[in-house]
C-alpha cells in the first residue's frame, strides 16, 4: 500500500471507484520495515502467510503468525512492525461497504455495516489459528488471495460473494472482548484526538514537539494525553516520534547524497551520538553502514 508521509489518514483509492476492493501483498523486512500507525476508511482483513509480525489495532498489540487473521474496521488506528529479526509475509484485503450495498439506507447497511464501522458489533480484532471464527474465515480469505490475479468475467461476483460470506460469519459470531463491553463514545473521541497528533507529527516531525504541545493539540492534559496515546497506539508518544524520524532518515540515507550528520539534524536529532545509537537499535546497523548497503 502506498501512503504519503504528509498524512497518516490513508486516502489512496483502493481498487476502482466502481469496484472499491483491493488486495495487497507485503513482506517484512524485504519490502518494507513496517507500517506506522495510520487509518483509512475501508474495512481491512489481514492474513499472515509466513513468519511472524507485530500488528497493533487501537492500541492492542498482537504477535501474529502463519494463518492468523486481523480484522480492522474503518477509521481504526493500526500499524505493523517487525518482530525482532523475524520475517513476515502477509496480505491485506481492503474494501468499502459501498461495494456490497450502494444504498446507504439499505437494511444491511443500517443494521450491520454501520455497526461494524462504529465497532458496535466487533470488539475482537485478532483471530489466531485454531480460533473457531478463524477456521471459518481463513479458507475464504485464502481463496481471495489465490485468485487475486484473475481477470475473467465473473471474478467480481466471486469477490462479493466471499465478502458477504465473511461478513455474515463475523456478524454471526458474538465477538466480545472485555466481557462483552461495547466500544464507548469516549473511546471513539480519544481515537479522533490521537488522529490529530498523528497527522500533525507527519507534517512537523523534524521540529521540536513537546508533550505539552501534543496534549494541547489533542485538547487534553499532559498526563491524560500520555495514557490515551499509549492506549490507542501501543507505544509512548516519544517512542512513536523517534521511530517516525528514524524511518524517514532511513529512506533519505537510501535515496540521497546527504551525510549522516545532515540527515540526523534534518530529522530533528540534535544529538548525533543519540541518533546513531537509536538508529542501530532499530535497524541493527549504524546509519553509515545502512547508507553503504
């Protein structure tokens, strides 16, 4: 999936306007190191096909392995990271509910799809292999992956049939974490707050961003901000900011002719020694070694 670093609200059109469905293939770290916390409007289903990776959805971290599934309602903050030195291969299935019901006032949209988007029907995101719902959904997801390159007439009907079947199974299964407690309005409010600071960070990551400033952007106290940010992303704001800067620095080291010092300062690292230590801790080599590779 392509995503501009200027905005963590992914607005890329997935599929065609007349058929909003897309299936992507990814390998970590061969094709990408990870995917920072972001969100999009489409419903997403992730299937892991090899190795393991760390997937975060609304602040909950899951160590996912082969044949595990992740369900992500639209608008939910989520990200992907490498699990140590492990490789991970997975597929993303993204679609808009408009693909299945064009009428926003239809029975299925009002009764089921809108509730899925608002998280009133879905509180479990991680479906490990062996889970009852996983065993029902996995063959359908694999079928979509297996036939992803086929363009014969009628393939679109098969896609819609599989998606309808998968949503039927998801809705039928009474998914309830936290003893059946539904997602609260307060949680949705916190999600919207954190989206503001994620978007701000994408535009101003090279500048100094204090906890106080971040809290003001989210219109909450500093202590509450730190708790809410960790709840929504699974990490502290400082860790997120440093990781974001390091990812950008790695891209610039790969693509540009600037020196390590220039790139460090350009991305908000005034202390070069700290930048080198942090970079090595994240990528397993120094910035200079990374650049030479």
